[in-house]
């Protein structure tokens, strides 16, 4: 059976609001709604989400379609970047490049990539340890920690080469039996699982 890691789609950027409190933009909501129409969403037995608003809003849209409740999990949050606060898009991209290129070090007080990876892997492993592996599950979260999880499942070093394209609203699929990745980052509204 499959598991999914889904990143929130586009957000309403507001430098005056703490990043964890940003919600989905109109485009992001439309993409999540389009994803919720996919047949595989109704197969989900559980949806576990980061508590950050943008991820939780995404999870709620999917959960309404799946007929399940969202389970919020504290440790699924994005890498902690509060030390720098809001960064303009070009500055953020440079910082993210540095974050992935220097996983053992902290970018200006950010959570280190190795620590964020250990946190997300431990959280997902803990949830899956008590999950019925015959039932599909989705984790809804963020791009950086999703990439760190993907690197771990792939058995490869931390690298931004494994990051999603397009700025959000993507997913990767993995087997619940052995955590092997069965599809790379794919836009959430066009992915589908074929059932046999």
C-alpha cells in the first residue's frame, strides 16, 4: 500500500505575518480543491499534517473529501527559520541553497538540515510504526523537510537536487511496506495511484 508526502501549494505571502501563520492563497486553495477531486484522495485512511496554517488548510481540504479528520503533529513543521524572519524571495532561495549544501551547519541561526531531517524522519517513522500498512496514508507538510525525508527514504545524502519544483503543491509516493519511493515529486492535482 502507498503513503504520500504532500507539500502545501501556494501561500499568501505577508512579511508582517510570521511565516508559520501564512495561509493558502487563492491559487493554492484552488489547487488543493482540484487535488481533492482525485479518486485516490477518497482512498486515504489517515491524513497527518503539520500544524502550520498553510499545511493544515491543505490537509483540511483533502480530509473533507476523504471523510477523515486531520491529525496534527507538532514535529512535522518546516525547518525552523525564525532566526532570520521573513526573507525576500531571492534572498530566501540563496539561503535555502546554503541550508541544503551545508547540512551540518546553521544558516544564521536556522535549524540545521541534519536536525530537521532527524526530526521529520523520527516523526514519520513513529506514526507509521502504529499505522495499518494495508491502508493508505498521507502526510501534509512542507518542501524543505519533505525533501529531507525523500533523501532519507532514497538512502542518499541531503541535497537540494532532490527538492520539488514549482514552489509547492507536489507529492511523492512511497511504499508502506519498505519506504521505497515509487514516484518523484509530482503536482498534487495530477498524480493518481492505479489500483489492482
